[in-house]
C-alpha cells in the first residue's frame, strides 16, 4: 500500500488496515427472538437491518441445529431459519443461542468521544474502536457426513450416519460455530417420501454432523429414489458465546 494505515503484530499479521473491512458483534439471538414454524423448523428475527448478510455462530447446547435459510424482511431486518431434529423445534429454540456479526460498514451509531476510527480510501468506515470484534478461539473443520441417503427407518429424534471431528480448543463455556444445512436427502417410503437435512452441533471437545429426519410427506414420491445432495466439509472459526 502506498498510503493509509497498516498495523502488524510481532508475527507479521495485519491487525488493522484501512484496506480491510471488519466484522463486529451485533446481537445475541435467544428464544425471545424465535418464532416456531413446525416440528423441525423455527426462525430467529434480528434487530439488525443492514444490507449485508449477517454471520451467525450457533451455540448448540446439546441440540441439533443448522441454518437452512436467511431472509431479509420488508422492514430490513433478517430472519435466520434453523433446521432441528425431528419434532425438536420447540426444545431447540428454547435452549440454543446464536451470535450475530455484521459488517463494520453497517455501523450507524455515533462515533465514540475517544478512540480510533479507520476509513477506507472512499471514506467508508471499516473499523471503530467501539466495535466488539469476533474473538476467534481457533479454527476447525465442519465434518462432511455420509453422503448416502438414510433408510426409511431412520426417523427418530437422533441424527443418523453421524460423523465427528475433534476441534482441539479447550476452555470453552459456550462453544459456537457457523452451521449450515448444506445437504439434503429423500427417498420413497411407505406412505410417501421421507426427507432429511444436515444437522450439526458443537460440544466442548467435538463438532458433530448427521442426517436429521424431517418427516414423511404422504401422497408424494421422489424420483430418483433415493435423491440427495451430498454435504461437504468446510472450515470454520469457533467462538465462545460467553464473550458476548
């Protein structure tokens, strides 16, 4: 860079620069933000009304939960739709939390009387010392589960064909990661077709993934049967919700 600000730490990593845009903590989503839809699905409503997609970390608290859709309301706020284990929507929304991070460019509050503000070359704010930045405790891989479609008998409240990975981060009170339902499966069963989506959860030591049952739709079949989109693994940062 010829002009501007660049701050590096002892390891040579850039910690602040006017060429970067920084995420900031926006809000925590709990049961008070949640709306029940049906046995496997609910959504959180944010107070955030910026134009950029929010980044959401989920604290599982022992429940299967992954983001299936993200919508922006007419009012500008966002709906974060969550897929849960079979019949567990109410229990899940009452026990999990999510932590929302948004672009610093969306920050609209008044600047602090003291501190540091960084603008990019176009005059857009990219950092403010009032920002509560993501405190990443470490990185791991969200595991890919068995791509094959579960059997029709895999219709309980557990997750099927589970796989796991050890994240190796200690001392977490409320471990949270970015979980997305990035795969689906369906097959013809007696009375209709059964369908599954990918569910995840994080514990103090592991990240787990599996197929979670969505129900049986009578009067319909799927072709081909089974029909599925194989989920893929992806890297993710891990935070502690207790920091926010």
